[in-house]
C-alpha cells in the first residue's frame, strides 16, 4: 500500500542527524531495490535534487540565509523543495518509480523547528502548502549519538576533498542533541510512517535492519520469495533496533 499522494510510485525518505549514514544507506538500499524489485529507483537529496534547488542548497549550506533567521531559512528550504517535488519527485512517482530521498520535510521540522525555534504552527502550514499530499510512504530515521555522527562526518572530511564544515554541522552540540530528540519525537508521533534504525551499528548491520523494515512495511515492493528481505538469513549481520 502506498500513500495517496505518491501516484503509484513509492516514496521513501531518510532522516537523521549529521553523519548518521543516510547517503551510505541510500546507496545500498537503491542497489538492493534495483536488483530485486524490477522497478526503476531514483535517488535524490534535499536540499537540492534538481538544478534550481541545488543552487539554493549552495546558498543555504554556505550560511547566506542564517542572518535572516530560521523562518527565512525554512522558506528557502521550501522553495528548493517545491522545485524538487515539481520537477523530479512527483514525475518519478507518477511513472511508478521508487524514490529514495536523503532528507525531506522532517528535516525542516527538526532543524528549523525543534532545534531552530521556528513556531510549529508555521511549519505545519508551510508543509501543507509545499508538500501537500506527496507524503513519504516510509521514513527511515537513522538514529545515533550526535557525537558519533559528527565524528564520522569529520573523519570523512579529513579523508576527502570536502570543503569546510557547513552552516548546520558547525552548530553547537546542544543543537545536534535537540535534533536527535526531534527526530525521535517525529517517529513516535507518526509510527505508521516512520521507523527508527540504530545507526550506531556497523554499516552492514544498519543495511540489514533497513532491509528488514522495508520488507515489513512495504511488502509489495519486492517479489515474494523465501527469506526475501530478511536480514537474519545473512551471516555476520545483526539486527538494528528498528521500531
Ligand atoms: N537541512 C536540510 C535543514 O536544515 N533543513 C531542511 O529542510 C533540510 C532538507 C544538508 C544540511 O541541510 C540541513 C541538514 C543538513 O545540515 P548535507 O551535507 O546533505 O547537508 O548533510 P547531511 O544530510 O547531514 O549528510 P552527511 O553527508 O553529513 O551525512 P550522512 O549522509 O548521514 O552520512 P554518510 O553516509 O555520508 O556517512 C558519513 C561518514 O560515515 C561513514 C561513511 O562512510 C562516511 O564516511 N559511515 C559509517 N561509519 C561507520 N559505521 C556506519 N554505520 C557508517 N555509516 C556511514
């Protein structure tokens, strides 16, 4: 069963704090679904995903909107989201594709709302206008201590060609702790849509936990096959605490 606004496609979002492993796990789930579902799989991200939204992403992550406060930032994330939905996500869902998106509206709730202090009523109104009926069928919330996620992001930066710490990663630890609480609260408030995955586990174990959640929550996604989508038939993996 898919959400009413997804037009025959399947919309899965990944959420969580900095460096929780969302990009890593999107790549892995996309490869699995491409191999096993027989349906096209689109991976994308927010902010960004479409050429115009990527331009807004650059400004947001450079901190250009920070002086104007969380409402202005939420408006810019929303502007990027409108273009992303109109030009990429809704057309793909309309073609029956599986869309895996790295962050979506829950990030606005957590970053600009719970951690940034923006009025929840404003967020609800904004989300209603911007997202409308295009709600995710499933949201995987990758949960770990903020210190761990920030350390992973820092290690990746030290090893690669990435630039300086971006506008949100640079926030104080207390901000990141509020984010974690916010994402867990979103999951608790919408248990039918959201599943919390223990992202502190090794990447293989997180992947196995995600496959198990997808198989359980979206049983029509993969053709029925003995043991399909179950992580406990794979030696060397352990279950996450998917809720
Ligand atoms: N934002 C976004 C808002 O404020 N409001 C909004 O509405 C939206 C949509 C986006 C920023 O914008 C904010 C949130 C963000 O601050 P971004 O660069 O896309 O910026 O930031 P993130 O989404 O946080 O992405 P990151 O790349 O930092 O983190 P990921 O994708 O969660 O982590 P990933 O997979 O890149 O992994 C990080 C490192 O850890 C390793 C990986 O190999 C990598 O090196 N790793 C693991 N190591 C050990 N064990 C595991 N299980 C591991 N999983 C990954």
